[in-house]
């Protein structure tokens, strides 16, 4: 017969297996002979479980309230029984994150790392204490002879060294700094095997203390005489912001030979919390970078900004905004609070656009079952959105383990609703799009080419899904065999497979970061980025750019990429067609002209390739930081041909433009050289 402890193990190992994000539907009915894939993960039938009034009662405290990153720790978590008590057979489950560096808790070896003990304040009560280290769980089940009464306490000690007798039994803390970290507690008050979270979890801080690097970011564009801001932030070896960093001796030097007005020295004071913005004005056109060094002699390495293209003239038509449209927080399975993650995006990584997209039904307490957290995230998005300075999007991840993961971004908090994969009415992509209805929103497939789950491109919806996230911390989902290919790759999920089906998708990168470092990632696991050519820094303008596919993907670098057809109708001075456009051509086998221009980020351009219908038709060897190539395709064309640019830097960083689609004369139905979709190129 299965013991209470074993029964609790079985139920809650399954219950933690949640669900992930979404996928797509075609404009024509899907082929009947193309079966849907088998699910990679099946959620437990939660309708079998129902919380009783005794479940989830009580409260907890934890100490110490602050620990350092990647340190040996002993943590004491004290749970106090609530008014309903805990019956014999009931119990408490403590969960420690199995991600990001916490040593797994274990209850069997008092001399080994992560040794965890549980004691009860009520004399004579026997506990069955079991662990499940691979999931970070410790269970304490009440065996009797008596139930626990209101006010009784269970004390969990993680990293119990026995008062110092076994120092090697201490635990290891998270390598990522965050506020609001939790040892998550659930309570089964009546002994039916169903645990419910506490209404309020005890939280503590994981703190970064040792700065190792200065990171510097600037806008990619500026006008002569126009002031802009450069961000300087101090981070540790894992790219955590070190809020305690102070310096009165930061040295700024502009490279590139331009006439630059910037302070020669800068400071980071206590109230700056490790990051500062410095005003800069450039008096002549050119390409500049800002180098910052710490003159304190404390061993903090300096940093160099991304390139800034400084141009003359009046107001720009298009602005190059940098975005990370997929970020996870500790509300699901990531690190850091939503507020701290947005602050990192804005003040450390200097992103222009960011979106927190926690899982709908995955993690210790799914977002679709946590209305207060969802409301708090909506309120936070509303509060931090600053048109012209910083764009947030309310959203979530539709975490579907059959069709693939998608995040859903809304333009307005009032329209933001979680249509969850756990709901039978929205557990298929067609149902998701149907329920989104007339809401002003987009869905974006991510890690489409492989692990943890690929996208099944049988389903796609052009209205809701204008772009695909092709580069992230998971790897690159362009095609099989890519040097930075996603793990567990499958050909049917790659972005090229979607394009070959006729899906008109723009290409972006984003993070899918879980480490609290949007726009940056961590050493050895760089986050992708979206380059967005937008008319303004507002939600409406960014969504317009996504829908026009006026976007490009990078593996994390901030090179400036343009790809366009200069005057497709051949008229000198005519309008060019930007990346993402659909261009109607006229005449017999019209010539197709393309231009790629690049300003590289931290290393010179190694090569520029133009890809036609997924084939690399021409590659240009390069070697400079600034490169521009022209190419003419005079080969016989087909209706629906598509072209995109692929750029490789010498440091192994990649960029991809969104495609340009060409409609040939016999079927286009449009005027000569007309950009049917997308519009003119961002020539400045």
C-alpha cells in the first residue's frame, strides 16, 4: 500500500508538470493528411482535485532576509498552522527552485550539501519527511497520533549544519540576484493529497555584491546636435546588477573621431543603485562608441557601448528601437520580480521595448490561477509605460505542449485576458485566436525549431502572428545545421519551414530569459534581440512595425541592419521597399535589386549573405565595421519569391533581416513596383 508521503510525491510531481506556449494556423484549410503532433507533456486532470477550506492555511517566515549570490547558506523557514489545523495524513510541501543554482534539498545525508531537516513544535507528533531533490521538494506529512492545531509550527532548515558541526551540509544560493525570492509552501490541511499555496509566501533577497564589469549602452541613432543618454551599469560575473556599487572616478572617452560633448568623468552614487545615465551630444556626423573605465583601481573592467550612427538633417522617419518581447519573472519559473526585471531592461540593458510574459499554466502557482499577481503585472505595465522613452506590453505565454509555445502581447491593459492552455476552450491555437477576437494584440511563436517544444506550422494566422522569434537563449531556429542551432532541432519547426509554407513572417530575436537579465542574458547564454524600425516609441507604433515586419533578429548584438529594394519600379528617386514588404513587380522577368547595409556592433562584419527561398544565393566576404552591398537578381522569378539578409560578425554574432516578398506580374494585381505591404525603407 502506498504511504501518505509516497502518495503526495506522486500527485505533486505530476502537478508541477505544467504547460507552455502557442502556435499557428494557415490561410488555407490545413491538409487533411497532416496529423497533429503528439503532446510532449500531458497536464494532470486538475478537475479531480479540489481545495478544501483547510488547504493553504497558515503563514510562514524565513531568515535570513538577505543572502549573497552563489554563497553557502543555511535558511530557516518556519510555517505556522492556520485556523483549520492540519489533519493526520495532511502535510506541508516546501519547494526550492530547481533552477539557477540552488543546491537541491535532501533529507538523507547530514554531511552532504543541501541537508534539510523538519521539526514540529507539538510534542509527540510524528512526521514523515521525504524529499524529491530533482524537483526541489521536501514533504512533511503528519503521521499522528494527533493532528496539528492552530499555532503549531513546522520548522524547515535548509543547509542544516548541525550548529556548525557539518559545514559541508550548507546549501548553495541562487547565482542570480533578485528580490522576492521564495521557498514556496503549499499546505494539504485535510489529508486528501491536494496542496494549495499559502495566500502570502515569505520572501527574501538574493544580493549581488562584487562588481566585475561596467556595461555601456547607447541609442543606435542620433542627430547632430541632439542630446541623448548613455547608460552605465555595474554588474557581477553573472551579469547581475550590483546595486551597492559606488564610483567617483568613471572616465568617459568617445571613439570614432566625432566632436562629442560628454562629461570626461562621471559618478555612480548610492541612490543610483548601480546604474546611471549620462547626457551626450555629438556635433558632427559619423559613427561613435563610448568607452567607460573605472579609475578606482578596484578591478572593475570597463565597457564599450554599441555603435551610434549620428546623422545630419531633421526629424527621422524611422527610429531603431531595441526590444526583448519575451521575459519571465519569479511569478512563474524565472528570477526577479516583474518590477526589477523591467528596471533591468530599461536602466541596465537600455532597451526601448520590453514585455514580461510569464507562463499561463506552468510553475508553482500558475498565472491563470493567481488573479492578484496578474492584476499587479497589468498595473505595473501601465505605470512604467512612458511613450517616447520606454514601451511595455502587457502579456503572457501560452504554454502549449502539443503545438508549441507562443507569447501574447496586448496594446491595452483593459483588453489583456489570459486564455489559458488549461482551458479546454483555448488549448488549441485556432481556439486561442478565435477567443482573442477583436483585441488589439499579437501572438509570437518562440523556440519554434526545437527544444523544449517546436512549433507545428500547420496552423498560422496572418492577422495575429506577423513575426516569429528566431533567436533566443535556447538557440537559433533558422534552419537545421546552423552553428548556433537550437537544441533538439526538428526541421518542420524551423523558421525556414514556415516561410516555405507561404507564411509571411518577420524575423525577430528576444530573450526568453529566466535569469532577470532581459536584453542581455548571462555569460555563455546570450539573449536574442529584436531590432524594430518604428515610426515612434509607442505601443501603437511598435505594433505597426511588427505587423509591417519592419524588424530584424540578432543573437544579442546591436548592429544596425538595413535591407531593402531601392526603387523596385526602377524610377530614380522612387520609394524603396523595406524589409518585410510585399512588392508587386511588372514587365517580363523584372530585375530585382537589393541593398544590405550594416554597421557592426563589437566586431567587424565577416560576411553578408542574401537568402532566396531559403537558399543562400550570394555571399559577400567583408571585413569592416561598416559594410554595404548591392545585388541584382536577374534569374527567372516565381510568384511569391522571398529574400532576406543574413549577417555574421567576426565574433560569431548574427543578424537576420525580415524577408521581402516579390509578387510577379501575372498575379500581383498591383501597380508597377508597388509595396503592397510594409512600406518604404528606413533610409534614415
